[in-house]
C-alpha cells in the first residue's frame, strides 16, 4: 500500500509528464523517464489517457520496456505490444528472467515467441518452458527456476568458495537448496547458517531438513497463505517425485496478494482488475453493460413484488415513504456479513467445519440489530405519521429482513464456492435481490393484513 508521500510523489510526476505532453517538451524529460523504476513507469502509463501513452512509450529505452510490460495491466500490455515491431519485442524480452518472460510470452505474436526462444541459450529456454508447463496461478507458474543448489556431503568452506567463483547470486536469495545427485530436495542451507558456522562442518550437519517446501501444483492462494503464516522470504518448488524445480520469492507472493485483493474488490462490482482505466469508452461500456443488465433484472423483480401490493400503497401513502428504509437496512446488514464471509473464504478461515457456527452467530447479530433498529425506526414512524400500526409493521419487517440478510450474506458466498464460482462475483447482486424482495414482501404483506 503506497504511503501518503508516495501518492503525492506520483501525483506530482503525473502532472509533470502531462504538462510536458501538452507543451510538446518530451525530449527534456527523456532522461527522467528512463531513470524511473519500471513499476513507476507502468503506473504513469496506466494513469494517462490513451492518446498520451504512445509518445511517452516511444521515449523509453528498449532495455527497460520488457520490465515495464510486466507491471502494466493486461489490456494496456496488449495495446503496447500491438504497437511494437518484432525486433522491438525481441529486444524487450531479452534480459528478462525466466518466470518474468513466461508472464508476457503468451501475449506476444507466435512468430515473435519463436524468435525469442531461438535467441535464448538451451538452459534459459528449458527454464522458460519449465515455467510455461504449469498454470499461471500455481506455484509452478510463479516460480523462478534460477536457483543455487549444493550437495549435502561437502563442507561449508567448499560452498563458500563455490559462491565466490559464481560472483553473484539470484535476487532475494536467503538460502541455498540442498539436493542429492538426482536433484531430489533434501533441505535448505540458510545464508545465516553458512556465514556463522565453522567452515569445516558438513552441509548435512547444519542444513534444515524440515524447511517448508511447496509442490508445483499448489494454488497461488495457498502459496500466499503459506508465506504469510510462516513469514517466508523464499521457498523451494518441487515436483511429485520431490525433485527441485525452482523457488518462489516474497516479491512474487506480494503480487499475488495484491492481485487477489484487487480481484475481490472489483469483482463485487462486476469489473475486471486487469481492465484498463482509460480503455475506449465503447469497450468499457460493453463490459459494464452486462452487469447493468443483470442488475436491471433484479430491480424488475423487486418492482414486480411492489406491484403486487399497489392497492395497499395507494390507500396508505406512508408505506411508499417508509418502504426504502426496510430494503436499505437489509442491504447494508447483508453486505457486512457478505464481506466478512468472502474475506474468510479467501483467507481459508471458513469451511464446512465452522460454517454452521458462523451462520448461527450472524443470525444472532441479525436478531439483536434487528430488534434495536426496529424500535428506533418504529418510534420515528409513529411520531412521523401518528399511526402505531405503521410503526409495528415496519419494526417487524426490519427484524425479519435483517435476519434474512444475515442468512443470505453467509450462505450466498458459501454456495457460490461450492458450485465452483467466485464468491465475490455476483454475490452482491444476489444479496440485493434477496433483501429487496424479502423486505418489500414482508413490509407490504404485513401492511395489507394489519392496515386494511
């Protein structure tokens, strides 16, 4: 999460480059642009309207374009790739690590993919193919195959001399992986242990044989949870035969956590977290139109329910005034439960073992809050319209709707998960439909019985 100073700096940078684009003084800021971190350049591009992006993109050195493509959203990446020639794409792909290259390789034209792979040495080509062989949202798809391995039957002094001969280590390396001659994982040798133990000791004497390892088909969400709970910096990725394939580092996991948070937030509004904020209006309208159509159907259903009681509403005008309160209270209460349950599912805190207990707790909350606010709203209605019966009707309707909202808010995401759907996608629409229909039905139904 960016700090206030970071946000202010980004805003200042955006204003600076926007002014340069307006006054055609881009040449004066070329150096500044190319000294930004690729992630900062990506953020800048995403923050600019479409017609201002290409002039800025043209000023970027080819060497950093590949890194920038990694950080932009999918829609913008496709747009930028479409503007680049084959030679530019090959040059941008050069120098990327295997896991990073795998992230963008499938977005490139087929001819460019073949050219990129042919330009790589056999070892790097094998690394990229290894990452591509696994789904993107698994440990195998996240892993970096650039690892350092050592044998268990050598001394720490030999390991130290080996590292000096290498001259460098992969970024975010906090441990070396210990493997046998068949590359089967045995444990890890933390750098802290390597540097603090006597050089004459053998690797198998000081290695951590119980260190955390991750199977290649583990989902990205499970990987993120493991890193969070174990405070990991890196972890080895193994195949089914326990052979070392690569490693996952904390920077990759941070991206997963951020993407999942954005996905949950955007899905509740029917949006894609990878959508371009400045995509053409026609494209965005088409994407959002589907969701608006679904909402229209639910609104028509609620309106149909109201229409069933039109005679009651005509005779007691106060009902039309108070009716939105019932639906609104139910919607807010249900949204609170829905958000809580979706978060619990995402964190792996809710399952069959405790879902019933959670449901009973939310129903209890619905009863308590329903009783409290039913008294308040009933009192307001009585004072407003001078009719005790209206107060009793709206009070009872609020209690019923808040209980139903609690049940719906807890059960809808659990049902969607069991059906294999995303709990965040569609949950809000389904909840709104339930609370509106039930709220209107109970309120107007009770009014028909009590007031007429």
